[in-house]
C-alpha cells in the first residue's frame, strides 16, 4: 500500500456505485449543493467539519474513471473513498463481511503477448495500491460498525442474511466489466489470482486514476453474493436490506474517526 497521509481539512470524495449506498448519507449532510457534470450529480457539503463531495459513479470501469477524473479536475479532491458491494471469490469471505482493498487488479485486462496478462500497459505493476492511512482508518470504522451490528440493523435482517459474526478482511480485489454469476468464471478468477478476496466492477479503475493524479484512494466493499449462479438474486435483496445501511454507518464512522 502507498501512504499519502494528508491533514484533516482536505477535500474528501465519497463515491458509490448505486443510489441506495449514499441516500442515507446524503440525507444527513448540511448545506448541500448539487452540480451536474457528465450526467452525474455531484453533491458538495460540509459534514462535521469535513468538506466532502458525494457522487454516484455508475457501474463499470469507464464510468468509475470518468467520475474520479471529474472529482480531481473539477472539485480538486485530495482523497477518494469508495463504498459498494462485491461478490466473494475466496472461501474465507462470506456474505455480510466487509473487505477493505489493499490492492486492485483489472482481471479483464489482457494485452498479451505484447505485455504480461493483467498489466495495464504503461505501468510497472499489475496491481494498483490503496492509501495505507485511509485504509487503516476505514478498517477501524468497519470493525467498529460490525461490532455493534445488533444496535443498528434489525435482528430479522441480521438473521435473514446470517450477518452474525461478520468480519472485516483486507487484501486483493479484482475489478472487471463483468457481473460474475457463474461458478466456472469464479473458479477461473480464483485460479488466476489465488489471494483475491472479492470481485467487483470499479475499484481498479478508480485506483488507476488516483495513481495518475497522486490522489489518495481507499475502498470498502460489503460482500453481497458468492459470485455463483445465485449472485443476481442475492445481490438485489442484499443491496436494499443491508449494503445501504452498512455504507452509511461505515462512512459516518470513518468521518468521525479522528485517530
Ligand atoms: N458486485 C457485487 N457482486 C458482484 C459480482 N458477483 N460480480 C461483479 N461485481 C459485483
């Protein structure tokens, strides 16, 4: 992980892929102002002394890259925090767990034989890194929220999605323009990247833009499905009942973490 720790007053962007993940946060922001650029609503606000910008990225790597570039160029953000959901690749990761990305690979990048598979041409390494300072803070916030789950999420939901004992993991995340809902595809990803924890569709693109601009980046994903045949059903149900709540609680804990 790279470390670009910055003072507290720097402008932070909170980015999510879907409305449900930020609606709760937006409701609690004061003096909100909205600007629409490239079809996206960028909400600027102050939250507990933090200058923040909140935006939905849309789905996929290109949408994520447009969003991150706009945040840097037009809003001058210094830090980007992404919150969303992901499918489990590793057997140690269960639905309801939270994964903090330490590094990110574009699993659908293949310019071989000109370049090594997965390497984005022009870069020295296959994986893009998260910011250490932000990620540690995100890990503390996630652990805090999970340890108090019964206080914030109804017991029916905790039981339905078996959230009891949910854990925080940190490690490699795979990103690609593909919703993985096939056991063979999942197994293929596991074989190619044995230490990968989850698969999603935006993280590595955001990390690439942040690397190019020298902006700090961190990402947390709540595990919504097992990336197998039931992924789409699990995903939708989970998103509404759990992920939106988790995201709001973890981002709030992150902003309040002054360590
Ligand atoms: N986001 C959440 N679940 C996912 C999956 N199974 N594949 C890709 N992105 C996801």
